[in-house]
């Protein structure tokens, strides 16, 4: 197994995993000093391309930005989002994931769950492609930006989904906008690390969209902590974010999602 992935697995229950998104070499270079995982997210749709959702991001978009990001990375695990429509069946997923890895040299790919595509994950894993799962609010499949897992029934369903993704062979899983009780349950039941976004500090690690946390995107829901407002303090801000995550100062209780309001 990839050494970097082994290191991520070893952090479960030991040391919080620090993750951020990057779409360019210059940002990746700063992040690399502090992050365990750098994600080339399809959030580039909103952040870079000014689109309303992630649906129009293409494999070519992702490849171009990953090639740039890769140049700024020395030590972090490089994970890349598979765009919507590029993994609708096992053969297509395998073909596109292999292409992505071959062209960009990324370490792993991330796939959003639609609560059905477990076999696709398993096919990729069997083909030696490391997969990160993604549950809760999944922008490729869910139209409404909504808090997830707030009822007993929804909690049970999200846990089942997370367990199926683990069983399919994913090495970690993103929990997006999941209430603290549910993210705690999933994190406790899973052997693989959970990476939270808007899912409290009950997760094994945290991820945020870098442009949001630097105050560049204009998108600041409650779970986003703005660490800076200006480009020139990017490095200072990433360092502080990293420290906060490591000592579990972020997210604070006030960032936790409860009820239905952000
Ligand atoms: O696209 C992205 O940036 C993501 C993170 C929000 C986890 O999927």
C-alpha cells in the first residue's frame, strides 16, 4: 500500500488529520507544509469558475488543476475528485480513474456516494486505485444544501452507507454537513478515518475549501471559520488553521450543526 495512505490510516484515533483543497501549484506549495491531505475538489466549480454547482466540471478541468497542484506537493497525500458523470458504471469509473492517476500522478481519487455505487468503489479498489468516499451532503447528487443525519432513522442510514463504503475498500471517508451525534457514531464504528466538513470535531480529521477559509470565496456558512481575508496572509492563516485542527480548537461548539439552521 502507498506509504502516504498508510500514514493516514495510522492517524485514526491518534492524531487529527489536516486537509484542505487546492487548485493550483502556488496554494498547494503553502498547504503542503501543513496538510496531511490535499484535495483537488470539484468545488473549483463554485470557487474558480463561478458556477452554481459542481455538475459541469469535466475530467479535463480536474486533470489541468491537478497537474498544477501536483507540482506544489512534496509530502501530502494528493486526492482528486472524480467529476459527476465520470463514474456512472464500473468500466467507466475504472477507465477514468486510471487515466486521472496516469496523467496527474495523484495518490487517490474521491467518489461521492449516491448510496448505490459501492460496487464501483470495490471495482476501483480491486484495480489498486485508492478511493476516498464522501457521504452526507454530496453536491453531485443532492440539490439542496442541507444538514444531514439529524434523525434516528437518517443516522442509521448514514451509518449503513459509511459501513458499505468501508466494506467496499475505501481508505477514508468525507462526512459533509453531518450533525455531531451522527458523525461521532460513524467515526466510532468505522475502522477507516473520517474527514469532516461541517460535521463537528467528532471526526478523525477536518477539511475545508481553502478559498472559503481564507475569506476569498464569499461563501461562509456557520461551519466555516474565516482565518484570513487577504492573499498576503495565506501562509499565516494555514499555519494557524493547522494548529487549531491539531489541538482541536476548531471546530468549536458554535460551529457544530444542530437543528436545521446554518
Ligand atoms: O469538492 C470539494 O472541495 C469537496 C470538499 C468540500 C470535501 O468535496
